[in-house]
């Protein structure tokens, strides 16, 4: 009797993998008509929807069916469905071109037939964000921002006012794997987090995964944000220009050897520094001292990509991102007869590069090989000298640099199985700190650099299996490893997602995922400063790990054209790190606290402590992706707690970004063909912070009488993160006016950030009620950053 | 040019922050706490305690207030005493000589007139043994350095040591010997080596007088005091990049520290 289940299992697997001789494969690419841009995530299904597949990240699909006559439908949000009749008695290659339902003004034509609905997807905790929505949602100073749109999704929290950091299901900003064309982006923020690197101009797709992670992803605990850049228009040269309040941007794309390849270049630069120059010069001319000061801040982004079809079966892509923030200050002044020249620079930036080769090995097997480079670095430099000689020089830097290879297969053995497998290896070089300090005055000459190298590996296999007509599963396993110094870590990471279709439009879903993370981000209070350090797991600092369970429902309301998902999750995190109390990134290279110079010097490992985290909650999402009125309503109820032996006296405490309630409402309405209205409203429970509550004297021991009095002032705080800031809420609105011109479409957007001028707290401090009177009452004060901020931008998209 | 200026002003406004008093959240209820800083070493003859009140941040009191009318009781082998308040020195002192013995537990009780009761206890640590000190001179062109190396028997697991070093200076202007506090270290018996090597720099020889040697206390300390000392080494509340520190206390019902040290004094 005991053998029966095993036999049943074997029969099922045999049936699943059995290859009937009378089956053949339809395969090819799905592309956009006109630009021939590959379309990923297109639903391809037979009439009746019995068999189906989704196009992969490069637009490739493969569907193996018994011989016969079929009507194959290709369907994608925002594009007109196409149905092709296919007579199948041998393998068929079928490239399909879908036409956008947008007219020249970008107005969507509603097209609703069969879609892959939420209730049909096996994956849960996954959100695809249309680029069109990103471009229409009102933004701070009109700067469109992918990460800030992601923040509007349930389960995702922002840090503080205006910040683009992401806190997904209780995880920190370091626990998000942000991938751009396969390359990891380590610091996705400009201007201390007020803007992100991604404005959507060069992006083709954005997907957020919060749980139920497919095995092909690894290396982070809390989320994956997978972004793909556009390939560029293969038919004609075209472009886009945009001018905003603080930056301008441009996109140029066009064909290479028409039809065979294409390129796209996208750039953005701020001009705060340029605008400020007249004021600085005006100030200097008023001072009339002969001294001169120049300074400013700017950031820029540059995305570029080229691709080329070597043959029907081979394509190559080369893409890259380069971006940098820079503060600079130069002063020239006279001191006696000496001319002093002082320069200070503070900059940080990312660079990524990806070379990919697609090869269709056979109609059922697609392979992609990627060579990837990624780096992030921070530089602080200060130099002072007189009469063209340098007398003082300080250079501090930190960063991370990766070289990686990925080799991924998509195998479509039959209509029941979609298999992905492959491996990845990444060579990391971490530089937590590199310091050069030269000072002629006291003959200081310090040069030290700490550097670690590590190799991270991952091998995986996953299979999306249609077990019955009602039950689907995406199961996989990833073996991850990390080698650093003499230390080796290996971990199995099983992943399972299940979807059971309870009725035509309702499914019950569940998922389980374990994740490991071999890199840590050392961050003071999680503010997300560029000074945060990327460091590896070492012998002393173990890799982070997490286990996440999720259970949910997905319901489609097809008549009304919206979907509802409700998910509950429970996540545990181990070996998460934090700075020890009183420690900061500046305390490196000193003697170990209080243990004399003969002991070893302080390293970043001495400044940190590791602990556990728990996060659980419920997320509700009501979303409408098509129609005159689109948008979503999201609500999250969650708890996030941490426990570290050496923090908060070992007691559990709420994470800084623990947020009990988080609401976001996003709406876009097509008022007329050429007018789109958009609005957002967000509400979130206040951040949990540690507040100083009293001061007291710390005497030396044994305490002595008043004549020998020596004491210092101690500070008493609430429990760690034991005080709640006021709740955050804000409304933004925007309106886009489009006009068709001779050579393209002009869009003017007028928007307002923080419409009702809510003074949301950025941070709290203790101060005097009257700031100019130190005798006045001590009160809790807040600094608010952004009042109501109107903005206007101009955009021109060439035909 | 007009447009240029308008854009610049708009941008500046965008980044202008504003301050305000927080009136939409409930502030934590903060009570004044009694702060007891007390203790002694085997080298002292009396037991002393400094008792003050903490100063809640939202009160405008500027000065530290001493508690002058508390009942302070020390209990333990050869140490039962009720301390008396010395108004001149603003400190509580034991009436009798106290002789603390290693391994014995001592209890402290503090009762204030407004009904607050605080308590603490500590076990007298074991005396460090095998202490040796060597001093080498390193002469530089404009100053001298003395490298002193102190070694001691490795403390047992779970034991904690403190080393305090003072320079003994002989001033030209005075016949008195001046003890200049130099440095202080704490060690955990669990992880630390039983050896300390440190340089002591004597700058501007002519001005500050003759260096006569070093005075070194090597003390066995309690775990609580070890944690307290380690925390205070990192204590920089004014550093914006520094995490807030919870200063440990072993005073039940209040703040502060009850410290017992078993010390060996070495002069070299």
C-alpha cells in the first residue's frame, strides 16, 4: 500500500515529461509593430485558453502542442490583440508584431478580451508596473521616478519625506536586489535619496517581487526590482526631449543596419549649480574682498544600449548605465602674501555594463549569457595649498565593484512545464574605506586601504508546472555560495509557489521562500546616505538569511476590469546587522575602544552587531490597469520587530520603519483625448525613533566631593525606536496636456506636490520654543522639508 | 534672465526646510529619576555615593539637583552602614571604615523622602594577580615618549579588568607631585590578552615639569561596570552619525551605577 503514492507520482511525472511524437513547437519573438522593440510578458494562448505561455525577458516564446489547427492569440496590456491561425504538423517559427493601442497622443484604446488575469498567475507578491503609469503619476518637482512609484505599492514603504529608499515587508534598503539589464545597482539614489536613478525614459519594463521569489533570483532577502532597458527603435530614428524645473533630459534612438539592430541613448542632468552661479557671483561682487568662491551640486544619468541580430538565432546586446552626484566647492583667498586655494569635492556614483548574447538552441530551448560589470563608489576629497603647492590633502573613498557572469536557459518541454535553469558567479571587490591624509604642518602621511574580495555563486532550477487545470506550481531550488578569505558558505534555498483556481476568477495562492544575502550595507539609522558602506559576509559577520511564508487570494472582476489581491505574510530574518550603540562609520582605524594601542585597530566588523528580525502583515491591492480610469488602492497592515543582543539592552524593539498602517491611492483619468488627470494620496504611520528624554550626571568612581568634582553629562533615551513620529500623509495632483505637432507630440505637465501643504516631519529635535532665546521652554520640534511645490515640465516626443 | 531667476528662486524654495513645534503627537511622560553614582575600591577607606535627579528635557531646569535627604544603606560583610550626607562636598559617605572582601555580595538601598526606593547589589571582584610593569624611553627631537608595558595573569573567564594610568609630574613651580590622568582601559577575561602596551607622550618638557613616572591601577571590576565603561568609550551624543546609546545601569528604580573594584596599585 505504501508504494501506491510513489507509483502515482511516477505516473504523473511520466505524463508530464512524456513527449508525444505528434507534437510540434510554435516559437518566435513578440515585438512592437513599428519600433520592433521586443515585448516581454506577452500572454500567448490557444483558443479557449487551454494552453498558454508568457514571452520571456527578450520577447521569446515557445509553445509545444499536438499537431492540428490552432488559433493562437497574442495579448499584452496596451496593445491590440492578434490571433494567428496555425496549422501545426511541423515546428513553426512565428514572429508577431503587436500594435500599441495608444494613438499619437498616448491615449489608450480600451481593449479587453482574454488577459492573463491575476487569478491565473501562479506567482504571488509580484507587481508589474507599466512605464506609462510611471510617466503619468505626479512627482516631486516633476522628476518622474520609478522607485517612488514602487513605494506606492502595498508592502513597500518609503523611508522619510521625499526619500526613494525602499523598505519591503520589513526589510532594509540593502535587502532589495535592484537589477538593470541583469546588473546589480548598489545605490539607486541621487541627492541623498530625494530622487532615484531611474526616470523611466530608457526603461521597457519594471517588475517588483516581494515574496515567492523564483529560484533564478538570489542574493537579497526582501525584494527584487527587475528592470529592463528599451532596445531602441529598429525602424527609424526618433527621440524625446524634456525640460523640468531642476533637470533636463533627452532620449535618442534609432536603427543600426535597418531592421538588424538598434541603439538608444538617454541622459539627464540637473542644473541647480548653473542656476545658483549668478547668486554666488552677485554675493562675491558685493563683498568686494577679492576672494572667490565657486560651488554647487549636480547629478547626471546616462543610459545607453545597442543590440544587433547576428542571425535568426543569435542576438547580442550591450547596455550600460553611468550616473554620478557631485558637490563641489572651491575657494581662493589671500592670507598675507600667500594665495590660498582650497578645493572640496564630495561625489558618489554607479556604473553598470552588460553584454548579453541570446541564442535559440532549438525551438524549445533559449539560452542567454551575460557578462556584467557593476560598481558603486563614494569619494570625498579636500585639498588646500598655497602658491600652487599642496599642503593638505584628504581623500576618503569607499565602494564596491563586481564582475559577473550569468548563464540562463529557458526550456519549454511541453505545455505543462516551463523550466528555467542556469548559474551565476560574481566576483566582488569591497573597499569599505580607503584613506589618504597628507598634512605638511605636522608631517602627517597616512595611507591605508581596506579591501576584501569575495566570490558569490548561484546555481538554480525552477519549473512552472500545470499539475491539473486548477492547480499550478512554480517550484525551484537555488544553491548559493560565497567564498571570502578562508571562509566558504553554502546554502540551499528552496522556493515554492502554488496557485489553486477555486472558481473561474478566484484563486488561492501560497508561497514559501528562503533567501540568503552575502553582502551587507552598514547604515547609520538607515537614513540612506551615500556614506553607507557595502561590506561582505565574513568569518565574523555571517550572511543574512530569511524565510518567508505568504498566503493570499486573487480575484478578477472582469466586467468591471479590475482585480483584487489580498496577501498575508510572515517573514523571519537572521543575522541582519546594525551599528553598535555609539558606533559610526568614522570609527575605523582607531584602537579598539578602551583596549590600548597594542590591540588591533577597529575595523567595520568591530562596529556592528547582528540580530534577528520578524515582519508580518496583510496587504490589500485593488488595481485597474486599463480603461479611462486606472490606478490602484493599496493598504498594508504590518509589524516589524528587531532583536539584537547588544542593542536596547537585548530587548525586542520596533524597526525604524515599522509601519502599522500604510495606504496609497493612485488614480489616472483620461479626461479628453489630449488631457490626462492624475492624483495620488498616501498615508503612513509615523516612523519609530529614539528620543532623548532626560540628561543626568555621570560621576567618576568612586564619586568624590565637590572640590574634586569631575563628571560628564549622560543622556537618557526612550527605548530604542520607542517613540512614534506623527503620521505622514500627502496628496499630489498633476495634469498632462498633449498636442500633436508637425514633428511629434508636445506634452506640458503641471503638477503640485503636497497639495494641501501638509507639514510632514522629516526629523525631530529638542529645541527652545523661541529659537533665539535659550532661556525659553524646551519643546519637541520638527523639520519639514517640502511645502506645496508646484512644478511644470515640457516634453516633446518626436514621431 | 527673468525666467532664469524665477526658476532659481522656485528651486531654492523647493529645498527650503521649515521648523515648527510638534503639537500633534503625545510626548512621552518623563519623570525625574534618582541617579545614584556610587562605589568604592578596596584601596579606599570609605564608601561614597553621589545622588542627584535627572533633568527631563522638556523641563527648563538648567542645573543638576542633588538629593540631600535620602536614606542610603549599605549592607554586606563588614560593611553594614547608613551613609551620612556631607553638605560641603554634596556627597554621602560611610561613617565607618568599610573593608570589602572579594567574592562577597554587597547590597545598596536608597530611599528618598518622596517615597522612591532604589536598590542595587554587586559582588566584590577578585584581585588581579601577577602584575608587572616595564617602562622604555623613546626620545624624539621635541618630545619624549615612554612606552610602558603592563602584564598580568590572564583573568579567569567571566572576569573583567580595568587599567588606569596616571603620569606623575613634578612641577618646577610647586613641590607637589601632580597626578595627570592619562588613560584608562577595560578588558574582558573572555577575549582579551593579558598584556597592555601603550605609549605615553610627554610634550613640552620644560613647561610642564619633570616626568617622574607612572602610577597604575589594575582593578578587577564587575560585568556591569565593564559594560558601562565600554559604552562610555563610544559616547558621543553630539556626533550626528552616531547611534543613540543606552547607558547601562544596575540601579533598580533609577539611573546610575553601583561599582565595586578590587585594585592593585603599581608605581614605576
